[in-house]
C-alpha cells in the first residue's frame, strides 16, 4: 500500500511553492532587515519598519509561521496544518478581493532594488481565489481519503543536508546585502539569492518519498 498518492503529493508540492511565493513578503524583509540594517525600509499589511526597528517582529513571526506551515505539510499534527494552510489562503483571497474593490491602486508590488513596480489589481484576486479553491479542495480530499503522512520522526538525512546547505548561504547574503550601494549590484544579487533560498526551503522540508508496499 502506498503511503501517499502521487497526485496528492504533486498538488501539495505545487500549492506549497505558491505558498512560498505569497509568504516571501515575510522572509525577504526578515533577511534584509537583519542584514541590510537601517538602510532598508519595508512595509506590509499596514506594518512598517527600518532594519530590525519598528514592526520587525511582524515579519520575523510571519517567517517562522510560514516555515512551520511548510514543515507541518509533511509531518506533525494534520489539523494544525489544515488550519494554517486553509486560513492563510482564504485570508489572501478575501483580502485581495476586498482591496481590488475598495482601492485597486493599493494592489501593486514594488521592489526598489530590482526595479519592480507591477499592478496586481486584477491578477492578485484571480490567482488568490484560484489558489484558495485548490487548497480547500486538497484539504477536503486529504481529510476524506485518509491518506496517511509520516509522523514527526520522518525527518531524513536528505532534509538535514538541504537545510544546512541553505543555512550556509546566510553569510554570503550578509556580505552581499551589507556591503555596497543600496539597490546596487550586490544588493540585487543578495535579493535574488534570498528569494531562491525561500523557494528551495519549501523543497528542503518535504518528506522523502516512501516506497510502495
């Protein structure tokens, strides 16, 4: 008997990568605030900070919660994962829909370092709504199907190697983000590494594929 269905694994993997994209808003300012220092200013969900001052606790806590969500996807209490997974994506779907109606101009993504300023007034509610529907579909199917997932002990050496490799990038990120002109080449490289690191962390926390029996 297979421990998990291939289709369920693939859908969950895709949804978790999307989750990584939506929670990048926590990880990027967490790393940049810590490494860039006071030269870096951020804002999200009405919270603001400069370096690790201001509301830095908000993005730091959000990063930890996002890591916990990715971890619980493959091991640990299933109910806690359902609440975090479904709750986050339902919140995003409702919040972006309301924002698109009330103030479309508020839905845009700005990244000074990479020179990005994109309107999300149409794309955000659409993609968030589709993602929330898929997340709820997966939760219902997983709960009804009784698909078993490994217990907390199902942490492998592969997981450890992945996490250590990603942690080893931190000193490089510190140097790149701390040295050089703000929004310059070193900042840009540091930001790209930080983004890649966050997506790779979603992969690093996956459980090892179980053999059929």
